[in-house]
C-alpha cells in the first residue's frame, strides 16, 4: 500500500473530479506519470492532453472534502486504497484494457493476488441453482481457489456463502461505493465477507446503486478470475456479459447444464453451444484449469436409495416421480399414482426436510 498520504491524496484528487472519466485519467498518467506530476505540469500542459474544458475542471474543482473522507475511510482497520502504482494491485486486472486507477478494498487485500474463479448466475435462481452454486463454490474454495462474484441476490450470494466455508475464501466486486451495501438484504453476508474475504469497489465512497455501474463491475469479476462458471442464467442475464468479457480476456468459461424446460438453463446451454466447457463437478473445473492445488471434495449426491429407485414408502415414490426437473402437481399425481391430498401431504414433509422446493407457479423441484 502507498504509505505517503500526500501521494494517495493526489490519486484521490485525480479520480474524484466529476466528469473526468477513467479514459482521460489514464491519458493524463500516460502523458505525465504519477498524479502529482499531472497537477504540477500546469493547466496549459494538461489542456494539451484532455482539452481546455476538462483542464479547467481539473484545476478549478475543489474536492478536498471528498479526498479527506476517503483518507479517513482508508485509515479505519480493514480498509485499504490500492492504486495502479501499488505493488499489491492485482496483477490479473493489469492485464485488462481498462484497470481502475483506484480500488477501495474492505477486507483481506492478499486475496486479490491469489488464483481465483468467478461463479455467477441469475438473481432469480431456482432452489437447485442455489444449492449447486453453494456446493461448487465450497468444493472449489476447499481446493484452494478464491471465489469471485458480485454480491447480488441468488447465485452470487450462494457462491460467496459456499466459498466462505472453504479454504480459499471469496472476493465480492460491488457496483456501489465500498461504504454502501446493495442489496440491503445481503448486509449480513457482506459483513462476513469483509471479515474473512474482501469487498472491492472502483466507485467513490457514497456511490449509490446505479444500473449502469453493474455491467461495468462485471468486467472486474471476469478480469480477476482465471475463469467464469455460470450456474444458472436466462438468455438476457448479466452473467452472460461476464462470461463474454472473460472469453475476450482469454479466460476459461464454464457452464452447468440444466433442464431443457427451464428458462434459467437456456443461458448456460447457449454458452455451451458457443464453446463453454460443460461441467458436472468441481473437479471438471480444476482439471480444465490444470489446477496444481488441492482436489475438490465430491459434491453431495442425492440420496442413494432414491437414485436407485428404491427407498421406503411413499416419499421415495414421490421423489422418483419428481426426477430433477420442475414438475407441476397434476403431472406428479399421474406419475406417482397418488391422490392430490396424499401427494401434497408428502410434498409438505419433503419440503420441510429440505428435500423438495416449491417454485413459482406451483411447481416442485427435487433438491436431494
């Protein structure tokens, strides 16, 4: 980390001027070197690079209060500001075309330098998708990979939870300021990540949730990781943006297949058709990455008796009838040859036991 407060203040002064975006900031650094040199070069020299209007904004804007607030934030335990000139700045992001000049990090900075895999997917995930994201992330983390995601609801949150249970921990890139948590429902998870993982933002403190910041955040998820695993995604999912960006960077793209009837499997199937690696286990991912660390623990399998079509009584009969695709009650009655009353009584028991999930539209899906 940069210890010289004056140097860090110059980086903040450059990046906290409204209207002077990252492209112009990088042009100034390319022309003059470090931020102190930009401001020392004078208005006329700077105007020769970014034009008179932006030069005036650079020299006339008083952002001292914002700079002081960021320095105060960075002085708190667990908070770090990383600049492009910092030795701890993640090397993987330096390989991208537009690495942020400044990263706000809350948590374990060292995680940004370790080998990582992104796990992403739908916010409106199915119960099976959530279970898959947690199980894959836990196994990959236990093998030593750091799991990267975006702290969104659904698959992202499940990926972070699974990763925290393993040895590799997790990194969350967010689309707001590092002093804000979005969505608020994930605040307890964010606190866990800040303690045992890392939360990272390129946006100034106080930046609210703005729609166009999240696709921009996705490029950092793709950039830090060696590959991207898409667990569930609709055809228009933002996860496909992350996968595309990863492919453009030469990273590996993985996808978990699902039911041909599920809208949330269509994005994954689309990726597989375009060349993404179809994976059925965490070890598939490690093999493709030529991982030299640990071996992924086996994913939890469905109940063995149910897999074999055996089991005791009507519960096994209903599980066999369910299969692993979402099923409506009428179809279940036909398959299981049970009356509706008997069927719903068994489904309730299975749901309470965590073996079956009730989906929107009245359908049911087997989890184990």
